[in-house]
C-alpha cells in the first residue's frame, strides 16, 4: 500500500527486496537481497519497513552496500543495537540515516516520499519543517523520537538553508537531549555569516512532563545534567528564535516573519529576527512530586536496593547515609545525543541548583575500551575534583559501571558517591539504574534484569495502557481533565497548552500514531478509571488515523462503557468533516471543534464545573 501511494505521488521507486525471493510486484522487480538490488537497480535510498527486531540488520545491509540514504520508520529498536549502528556510520562517509522511529521524509517540490506520511496534507509550499514529531511543506524531515537521531536539526537545517524553495524553517522539538540547544547555536552563527538569513520558529513539547518520565517517545526524557523543556525554550528565545506554544500558531506567525523579511533590506535583517508578537503564554510553574514507584514504559528503572545489589556483586561499597557529612559527587554512564555515543557524565556536586551548570559529558566509541583509559580517567577525575588514591577508586567504579552498562544493555546508570582522596575509600550513596525495555521486548534479551520489575506496585492504568500498546502517565495534582491524544509529541503539547490556559490535566495518554476504534475505547476506560476526571479532551490529528474511525470509537466507548463525564473532541486531518459530523449528530454529551483554542477552553470549563454539555 505504501509503495503504491508513493509511486502515485511521484516517488521513483525502483524495486524491493524480500529474502529468498526473486519476482515482481507493482510492475517492479523484487530481489532476494540488498546487495543484489544495489547491483541491478543502483538505488540512491533505502526505505526500511521492517519491525524493530530486524531493522538493525536491514540498516547494516544498506550501510555495507553504501546506499547514500537510509530512512528507517520502526520504533522499539534496542538502544545498544542502534548505538552499534551509529558507530558504524561514524567510520564511513557514504551513508546518511534518517530515523529511526520517524515518519520519514517528504519533498513536495521533488514529489518524493520515503516514509509513511499522509500525503493529502502536503502541498507545494515554501516552509521546511524539521521535527522530532511533525511534518512540513517543502521538505518534511522527521528526526524521529528515539534516543539517537540519524539526522539531527543542524544537519537538516543545512539542507533547508540551501534549498531555493524553502523560505522559512520550523523546528518541532521536545524535552530530552541537546539537539535544540545545538541548533540554537548553529542558527546564531548562520545569521552572523549570512547576508539574507531565513527566519526560524520553534515549538517545544514536554514543559509539563513529570521529572524523569519518558513521554511516549523513547528519547523524550532528560538524561543527567540535560536541560528540561522550559530551559530549552529560554535558550532558543535568547538565540532570537521565536517559540510559540502550539503548532496551530506557526503558520500565521511565519507568514508575518516572511512579510517582515521582504520589507527590510537584507543587511538590517541579519541577526535581527525580533519577536514582534510573542505568542508564548506565561506558564504557571508546575511542581511534580517525585514518585519512587514510577516506571518508564520504554525502559525499566530498578529499585535502588536492586541497583545496590548489582554494585555490591562487583565489589563496590554502598551506603544510604553520609557518615562524615561530606558532599557527594555524581558520576553516570548515559548517552551523548550530539555525539551519538555512550558517555560518562560527571559533576563535582549533586546540589539540584548547581548540578546542571557543573555537569560535563565525556563521550566514547561504542564497544571500545576508551571509556576506562588513563586519558579518560584523568579528564573525568579532574572535572570531579578527585585526586590521589581517590582516582584509583573512581577508575574501579567506572570500569564496573561501563561493563554493567554494556553487558546488561542499560539506558542510564547514575550514581552519587563519596570519595576520600587520602584513603581511596569510595561509597555509592544513591543509584538510579535504567535498562532498555526494547532489548527485552523485541529480542528477549536481559530477562534477568526485567524479572526485577514489580508490576503489582505500578499504576494499574499505566499497566493496562501498556498492554494495549499505548503510553499512559497519571499526573500529580488536582487533575480534573482527562486527555486522549494520538502521537507523543502532540500529547505533550496538549498537556502543556492545557496547563498554560489554566487547566488541570489528569494524565498524559498517547494512543500511538495508528489509533483504532478499539484503541480509543480502551483509552476512555483507562482515563475514566481515575476518579478525579470530570471531563475528557480528545485531541486527534488524523494522518494514518481516520477522523471518522476515531469518532466511531468515541461513540462505541459511550455505548459500551456508559460514560457519564462530558467529552470535548477536536479532530483534524483525514476525514475530519465526517468525524465531526458523527460527533455532532450523536445526541450524546459530546462537543466537536476544529480550533484547538476553542476546544481547550470548552474542556477546561467543563472540567472545572463552569459549563455543562446538554445532550
């Protein structure tokens, strides 16, 4: 189906591969291997539609055969497998990767699609969009929502600033990593060296994300020492990149920026993209309570007692107290998303107010011994202010952490330690260990680690959603407004905007990009299991998901679950008119809207008791 749609759009598909098969499909050759396809068809790109457990093998074949571009759409690829792929990519110069876990790329002027974007939404235009979650109008380049992006914002910007059809550039980002911060620095430099620079705008999701949670996308979380979404917004604004609080505002504001650019001499515009109409609302600061029972659905955090057991088995001392009143230091093994490598993360302090500014990353090649080399140890010890015999103890800890990280496919191993430079005594006072869930789910690796998960202590709604292939997170606070959204980025942005407008979301719920009627029904059951919920806001963007199918799912939920709470529905995209008609003519406690602002205001009013829906 995808190949047929892409061919009709104008994409120059030259054939396909299927192991052990030689034949024909859609009038094009089907060959038994990538090597044979490269030899006979000479493709310039490989679009990989393979489940997560096999995507890495397909990537390896494409890299080995020097195909210039790889687009990989699958999610749930084991983290350590993708780190190995990135190490391969860094040793060659023939192949670029886009993805994984992304819709792909669309070029409207070139009439080419590599991915599964809903083509009716793309018209030939002058705006390019680069997104962790989103699409575009000259080029739509999706980085993907995984931890490591094959192509990042800067690399995509370099394409768009040179593209004659692209006049303005939009970035859609979210919490997690440094990609947006690196992009801000690149934009500042681009403006300095460019006579007539193109305007940039941004949306950042995850402002209201609870600390440490993975918000649907595997990469939507902040590693030790990384900036949170609110800090990213401030840094982008300092770089004079206009940030709006909702994608609905991008079009009109970009139009104004382009008009302003045309009325000014090029020299006066350089480096002067000032915000004439700043549309980011003053957000209330939400304080999220830390909950030790929270578990990440895209990885597993074990209890501290289990983390201490792992350390003690490796002859590392642990204690939950600081007997001497000394200050602790932080050292972790995590990921450097800019370098696309694992890294040591270190800070000489653990005070929450100063750890961000004191944290430094030390990336190292995946699978190498460089992480525990003398040169690396000296650099890390110097930054942590560790000297004398303390350096040997630090080396022992790092050696064990790196080995544990690699052998058990960890996501992050974070420790706080006491180190005595004179005696060399080292004790770990706190440990937070996270392990890659995809390695277990897709390949059944690391079963011993995942046996440590205590499902009975987790939120029942979160477990139920996981079984349905969704991500549900129950939010702290008064939480009177339930949310049901398809897509992690849109779900984050929905929660952010409800809070900014004075609402009190009870949950984050990502149905996934391919929501069905049954998925929507299951979503209502999970959301209404929270007794705090007084109203529900359904925000659906229909691409692969059809608006009328979503509407039928909502009607099915009302019928089978006997819903009592009012529901506000915003359906945009494929078959939106039919979906809205079904909602309006249902005779149920339902409101249907086209505008996000109107829908959000109505949902907030219903949840607070300031309005009612009359059937």
